[in-house]
C-alpha cells in the first residue's frame, strides 16, 4: 500500500518514526510534510493535504500527526470520504479499520511515545475492513451523512 503521512509542527518529532515503521512494514510513503518543527504549520493544512491525496487516489491510507491527534482528526473528517480516528491504543487502531473502514490514523505526538506510535501504525496497516453486512450498513449511513 501507499501510505500518506502529514503533520503539523507539533507532530513533526514523531513523523520520522512513523515513516520508518511504515517502510519497515513493506509499504511506500507519500511524505506530505511538514519537514521541520521550527516553522509553525496549522493542523488543518496538514489534514487537507493528506485528505486530498487520498481523495485523488495518490495513497490508500494516511497517518496524520499533531500534538494531541484531536485537531487533525476533526479537520480530516471534514473532507468527503475521509474516516479519521484518533487512536492511542492498538485495539482502536485495528478495530477502526475492521469495523469502520477508517482510512486515516491520527496520532498525538505529545501524548504517545515512539514505541506505542509504531505499534499503532502496524495495527492500523495490518487491519482490513471486514465487509460484514452490519459494518457495510453502518458505513453507508456515514456516507449518507456526507451528502446531507
């Protein structure tokens, strides 16, 4: 899979670890920045860049980092077709994909350490949407919300 990665300045310190974890798992990375913690970058800009890359089909999934993960998640979920979740435990990181077809993992670089970040990314990447009728039904209801 190709995985897009983006962050604001607060998420930057965790980005290198995330990119390395993705590559070590055998996936390609589309690095959308930021490339320094020294220049302030607003999380909605990072979320937009990542979300639009997914919408254009440039990547299948994404990992978005900010200080808490919350702002990035809120912003990313404003984009049609993006299902982003803040996950700071491995169950949510894989279950979000399996049940909700989550396509963006949001992480809080100021909340979790590098070892947990790697575990979360691996859980997210290894998971697949179940396709079970109840999950498809619920996902269709989420998609309907986007068209209202």
